[in-house]
C-alpha cells in the first residue's frame, strides 16, 4: 500500500495544480472580457469621430453655400447697378438735350468757349464736335454709376460674409 503521507501530498499537489489552473482560466476570461470592452469602446470612439467629421463637413458646405449665394446676390446687384447707371446716363443726356437739365456753370462755360471759337473760325465745327459733349457726359455718368454699383455689391458681399457663421 501507498503510505498515507504520499497520498496526502499527491492530493494536496493535485488541488494546488487545479487551483492554479482555475485561477489562470478565470484570469484569461477576465482579460478577454476587458479586451472586448476596450475594443467596443474604441469602436464607439471611432464612430463618434466619424460622425463629428461628417457634421463638420456638412456645416462647412452649408456655410460655403450661403457665402456663394451672398456673392451671387452681390453680383446680381452689381449688374443691376451697372444697368441702372447706363440708363441714368442716357436719361441725363436726354434731359440735357431737351433742356430739362442744366450743367454747372463751370461746365457750361466750356460749351460757350467752344461755340465762340467755332463761330470765330467761320461758324464751322469740327466733325463730331456736336456729340463729344454728350458722349463725355454719358461716359462720366456711366463710370460713376458703375463704380457705385461695384462698391455697393462689394459692401453687400463683405457684410454677408461677416454676418454668416
């Protein structure tokens, strides 16, 4: 027979090995659960980050769209201002020709001087002299109107850009 002492040692050693194995198994399961939880948390963070990126891109696109709309409105206002300036210049020339509008005295003296010089030279005017005054006034008024329209359109675009988030 096997001595009782050896059996006791064998049983104790077996229990010790079983306890060690059970502890190792439990630790492995706990580690796997922790690893799984960590992977899940990382995946949630990646998803949240992707959603934030998409939201930021959408917000940027919306802001760019609003800015483009504002610039288009400013460009339309500029074109309308140019058209209005040409119309105003044509109307001013028509009013001058009809006598409904008078020029300032310093401009009117230029016409009188031209008239006096042309009458002293035999009453003839150089070719195209009749339309030069009206053409000059039309070009000046048109340029002024276009500059004002451009200034207004640029101010409108700047204000819209500064107000937009």
